[in-house]
C-alpha cells in the first residue's frame, strides 16, 4: 500500500474575501468592519475588536462604492444608514492608505499622514 502523506505543514496566511469584489486576500491586507455588540458599526484597524466582521479591500472602487454599504450590511446582518456609512469613510480612507503603504514597503513603513480635507460642512 502506498500511502500518500505528502502534506507539509505550511503556514498559510489567513485569507479573507472582500465583500464587494469577492477577491481573496491576506487578512492583513484587508480592512475589517465590525458590528459591535451594541449594534454599532466600526472600522477595526487592528482586526482585534470582537464582533461580527466584514472585510473590504483597500481599493477605492470597493470601499467607496455604493455596493459596499449594502454588502457590508449584508455580511454583518444589519442595516447601515447612509449617515453611518459616511462617517466610516474617512477612517476607511485612512486605513486604506495605511494598507497601501504597507504593501508597497513590505510592512516596515511609516504611515505617511496626509490630510487634505478642509471643512466640508455646509448648510
Ligand atoms: Zn474588493
């Protein structure tokens, strides 16, 4: 009998799927959005908050898209108000920039902070 036991214990990075484009990426490359126990929705930069999570890839066409809010809401099993979603956007943008920098620099990067936003409030 020839038993095939060629399975090496290889360390696989945990993969997650972007809820918008369905592309699988290493968990660390994605952005996690969490539903807290109180039912609030938060961006989870470190991936450490407890609660149900949905992942978005750090591409504008994903996290900025209209579909994103629906898809995240669906994944979390809740409704997300547009207001709520809007409030998450700056955090997502910031996180996306971080992720992009990490990818480019292989993880040893200092986050370049650049805020170009003036007061966008209007009556
Ligand atoms: Zn995506």
